[in-house]
């Protein structure tokens, strides 16, 4: 029998979800491996591993990286751009978009949650070349202001300067078609939701159609199975740790009360969850993948 080979990586993670008359597609860009050393001191490594094991995950510090696409029949909107191998094993966006039958040239708008490498890396090639040539870029005005201000980086370590270079490369690529917002509707049916702390302009996007809605909450949780039961746990990447934890607690409270469907850039496949109260804290209810676009 001829050898057919053995797959060496996962198939593309794509999950379509109907929200009213709109299709919201979660597309996995890959993953990033870090160290538990980036967690704040209010959790031990063993506690972090135990929470991952309890969620049936490998007890390793691996983050899933996602983007989302909104299609309403008229517009194609991308939320974030994945990491394009800036970090570890991401950068599958262009292939995954192709597998989802979405051509980069049909993307009208890119909504940015924030300007970290795993969110802007896949938007722009070197020398400020946009990879989505017909798209405008929308972001919170505070995010643009923060990364653009030299004074914020006077004593910054090299890793933060490298992060800034990628952010500025993206802003420069899309500058002629860049638009900032701070509240309200940014495109028809989508409102920007400021969620500061992780970065100054970190924002989610609420997509509403008919009687349905989904909040794409960006990086409210990097390791959801750790930070949803323990929202006080922060990361070294949080530019304002106290504010990041406060924002997370406030939002978890709100989405649990209102039973809002959630998508997020570091939520595991299939990429949509709801939050429930669990005593004094919160728990994840994962929405199962469905073969139907119900
Ligand atoms: Zn991220």
C-alpha cells in the first residue's frame, strides 16, 4: 500500500455563526506559546496548570489566536489580523481565509481591538504594505494616540519598542484610509466598546442584527480557563494591570447578567462562549460547533 503521509498540523479552524441576518465567522490564525512567568503573582504556576487540566486542556501556556469576519451580503469586515508568525505558530490567516472562500480584496473594513503583534501582524507586510488593499482601518482614538507618542516609549525595553514598530508599520500602511472612534456605531450594526487596561485603547465590538448580538471582546481573557474563574489574574503584557483586571471583572459581570454571546481573540475553537456565575466568580459555557447555520 502506498504511503499517504500523516497530517502534521490541524485543519483550518473555521466556525460560522448566524447573528440575525449577519454571518460572523471565527477563523483560527494559529497559537502562541508563552511561559506561565508572564502571569501576575496572585496565581502560582501549579494553580494555573490545575485550571487548564480541569478544563480538559494540556497544562501548557498555549494561547489560541483568532480573528473574526462579519459578512452581511454587502460588506466584508475583518476584526483583527492575527500574528503572521510574529510570535510562534500563527500566521495562517491568509490560508484560512481562502479555505473560508473570503478573498482579502473583498474586505472593506478592518476593526482593530488593539495594536499588539498578534492582532496587527497579519494586516501588513514590511514597509507598510497593506495586505487588505481595499480595506479601511478603524481603531479607538486612544490606541492610535498611545502608540504614536514618542514620549510613551522614552525608557521602553526593546520588546516594547519592537511591538511599537509593528503597530506603526500598520498605521502607516492604512493611514490614508484610517478612521478613529471612541464610542457608537463604527459600521452599520457594529458599535465600538472601549475596554481599556490591556492597552489604553483596547476595545471590543458589539455586532447586532435583528434580535441577536455577539460581543467580540478582544483580549479580555488571554487564557480564558484561567482568567474567567480568576479575573484578578493579569499578564505582563497588560499596560495597566489594575485597570485590565477591573475592566475584565466589570465586563464579566455584565455579560453574565445579560447572557451575551462572546467571541474573543484567545478563545479556543469553536470560538463562541457565554459566561455564567459560579459562586462569587464566573465560568465558561462553550457553544458547541453546529453543522447548521441556525
Ligand atoms: Zn492578544
